[in-house]
C-alpha cells in the first residue's frame, strides 16, 4: 500500500504516547474489523474514541504498513461499551476501571454529557466526593477542549502539534483565543506562515480591512525581518511592505501602525534621521546593551597602572617559560584585557588570536580573576576550551537558559538579580552573537566585570537580528585591537593564504602541489561536481590523505538546486551510510534517517531533554547543532542522537526539525571548525555570490581544504564585497548615549 488514505475506526489500544508533544502510536479497528497502526500527533488519544484519520501509508521495517496521520477528526464514543473502554483507559484523572463501570451503570450513554455539563451529579455515586467530582469534571473538560482544538487545527490543515503548545499557554480557552485572533499562530513560538493564517482568518469571516488583520501584517513584517538581521525597519518601508503583503491601502496601514505605537506594541524613535519602528523587545534589548556597556566602560577608569605593569611582567615570564615572543599588538591586547572593562580583539586566520587569548587567560589567572570562557555554539565552545586547556561553555548554558512554555519565551537564570560570579568573561566567535543574546549576556555581568570579545569581523554576521560585533567596532567607543600580521608559521598554510587573498578581493592561488593543505578541482558541471564530492569523501581523502569520512565536512552556499545541500546529502548518505540489515531507519517526508547518519537541528527547540556524559541533565537543542543518530528503537518512534558530549532522545514527530548534515550551508557552519572541508563553489543566487560567504567557507578548514567548482564563480565571489544593510541603532546609541536625541551620524 502507498499514497494518501483515509481510515475510519475506533481506538483499540494506545501503544505509545509522548505527553510532552502528543506524538502517539495507536491501533485503530475499522468497521470491518481490520486493525490499522496509526502514528502522528494525537494528544490525549484513548481507547473507545472514534477517529477519522487522513494521511499517508508508509512501510515500517518492523511493524509493516502504517498510516502516518496528517489530519485527525475525533469523535467521542457513543455506545456504553465504547464509553466504558474510553473511561477505563485512565485518560480522565481520577477515573479508573472500577469508577468507570459505576459511572456508566449510573448514567449510561449520557455519561460523557454529565461529565462535561453536570459533574456535580457524580457526587451521588458512592465513593465520589464533591471535590473529586469537580476534579473529574475539570479533567474531562480539558479532554474535550483539546479534542475541539485538534478538530479546528485538522479542519484548517494546521499542524496538530500546535495543540499542546496552545493549551499550555491558554488552557481551556485555547480554541476561543485562536478564534478571537487567528493571527496569534503567526507568533514565533507557533511558527505558522502568515499567508496560511491569513487565508484561514478570512475564511472565518475576518474582514479584509479589519484593524486586527492590518496590525497583524505590520507585526509580522517586523518579526519576519528579524530573520534578515534587521533590528528595526524604517516606517516608510514597514508600511509599504505590510500594505503589499495584504493588498491594503497605505493610509489604513499607517493608521494601524499609529495604533500599535500608541499601545506600545511598536516602539518608534528617530535614529540618525531614520524614522525607526521596533518591536518592543528589540528596542529594549538595544537600549539595555548600550546602557550596560556604558556603565562597564565607566568602571574601567578605576583600574590603576599597577595592573598594566603586572600584566607586562607576567607576559614576560610566559615568554621566557614558553620560548615565544608576543607581537606588539598581542601584548597590547593582553594589557588592555587586564586593565580595561571592555575590549575587542579582531583578526583573521593566522594572525595570532589564539596565542593572544591564551596570554589573556594566563594574565587574568595570575591576577586572581575568576574567568569564564564562552562561545555562541557548542562546537566553538569546545574548540575554545581545548585551545585554552580549560572549560568553556556556550553562552546559553553559562546563563542557565530556560524555556517558559506558558509565554513561549526564552529566559535566563543568570541576570541582573543573580549575576555570574565571573570577574572576567571571554567570548569567542563574537560575529555570531546577535542582539538578544548580547543583551542577555550583559544582563548577567556585574558592571565591573571585564569583557573580552574575540572574533573575525570579515566572517558572515549573526543569523539573528543585529550586527553587534560590527557595531561595537565601528562605534569607536570600545578599545579595539586588530591583529593584522600573518605569522611566519601561518604563512606556510595555503588555506590561510587563500583566505587572506579572498579578503583582499583576489582569487586564491589555484595551482595544486602535493604538499599543500589547499586544493582546487575544477568542475563546472553540477553533476560532475557532485560525483567528485562523493568520491572525495568516500574514497580519495580517507585513502590518500588519511582523513576519515567522519572528519570531512562538505560546505555549500545554497540549500536548493541540483548541487545544493539537499541533493548533496542524498548522494553522500547513499555512499557513506547505505542501508544495511543491521541499520534501523525511519522515513520522514523525503528524508530517510538511518542509524549512523550525521544530522543537524534546524530550529531552536528548548524542550528537547539531554544527558551529558558526566550525568548532568538539561534541555535545549539549537539551530545549527550537529549530531549523529546513535540508536533507534525497533519501531522507529524513538531516536537517540549524540550532540558532542550529550545524548538526546527524539520522538519521530520531531524529525521535521532535523536535516542530514553530511553537507551543510556555509551560513550553518559558522562557529565550527573541521579537520577537512570540501567546499562546493558554483554559480548560485546573487545574494550568496559574495565575499563573506566564500571567506567564511574557506576559514572553516583546519588541516585540509578542497574547493570543487568553477574558478570563475570563485572570482566573482571574491570580488563582490556587497553586504546587505542591517537596520540597527546600536552603533548610533553607543556613540551618542543609550537613548540619544537624533544627530547626524549614520546607522
């Protein structure tokens, strides 16, 4: 069997149910007695329920044919036997088989109506107190509310997994909240596309010129453009985009925008002659960052020349003990880190950032400072810790990130009320830090804490909103040490020479030599390029260069097309991890996940529970985290995935958040370093044919880099230094004060 199907039957048995996300495996018995296995998001399913399931027949290697549900229409049981089965399942809190039997004996086919409308009548049954009757009624009303919410979602082809998130936030009023304002599902925590929700809202009777619809379009444009890096939008651009989105007269959008501003949902301020409109949380984050940095900069004036002299003495001792000599810029970086409150350390590959950071750590240790090392991603933190021979953490972990399900927001246990105990914090890969994360980090630092931010300003900016690192550098308010000298030992690396050549706008040396760590292999045909990539990863590099396939990362500018990461992953999986009798696998959409596969999380999920190798538990797997499928239960419903030193368990419905990661985009590789990189460079969308993408891709390789593609495309990328403008007011605030009046400076 295959293809779309619809199955109508009664739930006979619930095989598995995840209470956190509603993912369920159950047996459904049809009217002609056929038993069908159904998998999907069906929260609170119980024996006795009647379901009409629409979905797809899939073949499971262990359980055979089963229906993967995409829509579920639920009907409560109607006969006494069905009601008894339903209540006996334990689905209603306080009702077991014995109580269920007494209820059905007393109320018959009206039992469920009594539970919903007149639960006080339950107290007439022996053994049920008035309090227990109320609790049973509340539990049943939860079930019915959930069922009606699921029916609404299913009817409108919306993901059934939204039901539990909505119920946690709105409780029994979840359906009413959605009907009152369908556009709330466009919020980040729910993630429904605006166009989808707009069509549903209009079908429900929402007027095309409704103020609520227009306001939702305005808020959507502000939220959507956070993904493009913008902290705010100019008012004229925001109004024009919202008007185009819903085909609405501009004057009506302007009026709706004024209403949002009056209520404080949108914050408006003139920023360097730009009429800027912010979402409240982004405005507040930007102001907080500027205010906190100003206070930290004020504190640094109290540190005496004694600290600088101490730093110089300690560095000299390190040089003598280790037989090295710090360059003048490196010495200055260490001295500033010891003396100043806030310091920026910038530089490309081979310019000595690592040596400088080690020196900073050594001097701070000698001064008795409690120093913490951080980075935005797990891989970057691990690398920083290894380079400095001490623990480093992700910023999220150091701040004690928690997910507030009721509000759909991230919160941090470390903040102004409970700051970190560190006296110095070093953050690597600062180009990846967006504005909200910077705000959270600064909130957790005392005003007199030293903050040393390290990064390469020529790499791609953060995925999230803002251009924090660039704004800090260009503001001129923070002491900056730019390392520009390429050290002699680094000059021997063709990878480093290639990166710096690209950074200057030139083409790397493309002539190959046997002793080089950089090779270029010209392939202008996409299919020929893909075949070569597979051969390199599967045979040539492991056999000729001694690099196992597990330590090779394929990078590509684009996800789409005949040579994008989607196509590359399918080809690489077939070559590197083909199906085998001992390997379990699970099909999810067009992707087949198999034990041994390299996978990447593609959106933040704060609910995923993990266990670290040392036994510490926590939650949260984030966009860009890469792991390996270690195990899969025989039914394919539970997958164990290792992310560096942590293992997490995924239910099958969470597979929509994973992609194969034999090949990843350059953007997704930020903050990571790989022993060997195969970079595919062919003509792509204009926005991707830029120097920043090429430079970032080249600098991900530690020992070996192979570029496969078109030298003409490489030349165009190296020559194109166009950077998309990001609307951000941080630089302006740092130059003029956190809440300044408008001046002449540019944003």
